[in-house]
């Protein structure tokens, strides 16, 4: 029999991704009886840890933005973040290597970055300041509605600021693409490419997604980019430990096979052939698999809607233990492609691996020496990949071929010839991302934001269709990326606490 008081609600959460952990911590603190069922043996979903031959790697996310979101989570449950986790601001957000040999450090200090741009490109510093002011305006107009609140609550629209947003649509720049907007601020192709790159922070295409996504540049340059001491897994571990402290129970290696329904109400979950009843079920699993596999609902209009939406891009990651100390590389590095437009056409239109991929290299051993043996480094090397929906993707290029392309490019742009210096290797393909985290077709950030109304197409946090079913995580509102999934957990927890 279901409880009626919020205080004693029993809650089953499917998945221990950061969104699931965020919801679990808040609900347990509020007095609910929370159990998390996770199919993997460890928590974190995309943000797990991999150890191999003395090297340690963060499996997925590497950059923390909007740290105040993490801080808020700890504060909201009466804890001090500093007692659990140390977040550090990056001086150099990313080191950019261009095919013509240009090097550019994206310093978090605005004046320093402006000087770097002026010294190495044809842009003037004023162009950067003007651009960042424009990005800030979009953030101020949209963040409250699109990131921090439940998009489907009447309350969200009841304050003056929210109304202003709706009426000032031109200011949020949703009618131009990101690339069109960036071209209107800058003439230098290298700077346009640099700011276009932020579309990839939610798995989208800068030549298609609305310029509203330029808020991401504001988030990175004006609020800052951060890393956690000990690497990204320290964040997962801190949230996991916090959840334990709050009384959350965890069942690992426990895939949920089904969400139990009675008519249009959910009653619990089925795992290991055993029915477990609860007042509320939260799915931190991907929306597609929640409808398709867990609810066995492929016919409803909602399920059909999700099947038609374009998933965000995926990634191919090589985890390399390298016998090198790379003075020339920083913690975060980008080796750009020569033709960015072509790269995105290949990814999103042709659905194939890029022939000249932009390469991202993240080296956590630069700030966390324990992540690699002395004198060596742990290179997380990632390229954008089409989601594994594409029957072409695998056939068109083998991992071996891509490895060769990457190694050749690293040598050409950075001077490091690491082919003979690879001591250990693991690979994560789009298919692995789907297998390991349940993400539909290996998409990293739920649906892509390539359409102007993507924000309104995401799964709402409280199901409209099934009573007592909620969603949190990258495929639900407000979307993917660490701060957003933590906010997603917050919105979901608040919804549950406020629903009688
Ligand atoms: C390669 C890569 C790089 C990234 N880089 C960044 C970055 O630098 N910065 C950033 O902010 N974000 C980044 N992201 C995105 C970020 O990692 C994700 O948005 C976020 O971690 C997703 O959290 P989530 O709550 O959606 O859960 P997920 O991480 O998707 O976890 C869902 C969990 O549910 C479990 N699950 C699914 N189905 C079931 C089932 N039936 N039964 C039980 N358990 C189930 C899965 O095993 C998984 O543990 C990156 C992601 C990847 C993959």
C-alpha cells in the first residue's frame, strides 16, 4: 500500500549516474527511504574510473563548469563541500593547437585571454569582450527558466524575469545558428572555430544549433572551468559517500528489468526476477530505454516522440598510458581539424567518423600525479563520433585506422611521437557507451540541441503519462553535462517532495 506522507516515501532510483545520486541525496535527507539500483558494480555511470597497469583514467567527463551547482547540493543537505571535495579553478581552460601551427591558450583570466587572442590571431581584444557580454546576456535571460527550474511548472513563468525572457526572444538569439552568430562577432576563422566548439558540450552541431547555446561560452569564460583534486571520479565518490551518509541504500550489479505498472501508475521495479514495490520510481536511465525496455511502451505518443528525436553525438575514447612527460601539453588540449564544417557534416549528416577529427586530450596526471607512474602520463584521447545508430559508423573506419589518424595528427601538431610510447590502451566506442551506461545509441547528452525547440522536447522530470514516475539525468530536463544532471536531480527531488 502506498504511503501518503512525503516523509515516508519509499523511492527506487534506477541508475547511479550523477543525476541519480543528486536526487538520492536530497530525497534521503528529506526523510525518504531511498534505494538505488545500478546495473554496474560501481557508481557514477559515465563518470566512473578505470585503472590499468598503474594508470588511472576518468572514463567520461573531465571538465567541471558551474561549480556553484555542486556547492548547492552539499549545502542543501547541511554539508560543507570543502569537507568532501576540493574544486580548483583552471588558469588555462584549454590549449588549442591549429593545423597551421598556431597555438592559443584559453586563459580563464579575460584580459590575459584577450591579449593571447590579439597576439596570435587577427582579432582585437574588444571583439572578445563584446562577445562575452553578449553570451552573458543570453545566460541571464535564459538560465533561470531553462536550467534551474522545472520547465513545466506554471510557477516558472509567474515571475517578471521569466516573462521578460519570453518577450525578448531576439536577445536570446534562437533564430541564428551558433556559427552564424559567432561569425557576426569575429572574422578570424580560428576564433570562430574555438567558440563554435562549445556546441559539442551538449553533443550538438554549431552549424545547426541555435546561437542561444552561446551561453556555454559564458559559463566557461565568465564563471570558470574547474577540476576536482584527484580527478573527476572524486566527484562521483564524494556524492556516493554523501548518499551513504544520508542513508541511501545501494544495490550494485542489479540491472532493473522492468518498471512495474498498474494501469497508468507505477508501483516499483523488477530486478533479479524479484519485484520491489515503492511509492515512487525515478529513472536515471536514458529516456529511450526507460520507455522501450523498462516500461515496454513503444506505442504511446511519448515513446513514439522520443524515437523520432535526433540523439546527441557520441564519442570514441582511447585511454592511453604514455611513457612521456609532455611539457607542451596542458591538462585540457584541443587539436583542431582543418575543416570544421566538414567534420560536423560527417558526424551528423553522413553519420560517419570524421576523416580529420578534432582531437581532445585530457591529462589528469598533470594535477593528480598518482594517476600515472612517475615520469609517465595518462592520456584520455577523445574524438566526436556519430551515435551508433548509424549503420555506417563502424564499417567506415576501424579503431585501428582512427588510432593511426590520431597518432599522426598528434605528432604533426604537438611534436610528440607517442606510437612507440603507448604502454597501455583501453578503448570506449559509442557502442560501449550504450552498453556500459544505457545511453541510447551511445549518445552522450540525450537528444541533440540541433533544433530551436530542443529544450521543450526533452523528457519532463515528472512523467505526464505515468503516476509516480520521475526522470533525472542527461536525457531529461534540463539536459546533459555535470551541472545540468545535478540540477535535474534537484528539480526531480523538489517535484517529488511537493507532490502530495
Ligand atoms: C566521453 C564523455 C565525456 C564527457 N565530458 C564531459 C565534461 O567534460 N563535462 C561535463 O559536464 N559533462 C561531460 N560529459 C557528460 C556527463 O558525463 C553526463 O552528462 C553525466 O555524467 C550523465 O549523468 P546521468 O545522471 O545522466 O547518468 P549516466 O551517467 O548516464 O548514468 C546512468 C546510470 O544508469 C544506469 N542504468 C541504466 N539502465 C539501468 C537499468 N536498467 N538498471 C540499473 N541501472 C541502469 C547506468 O549503468 C548508469 O550508471 C561527458 C560524457 C562522456 C561519455
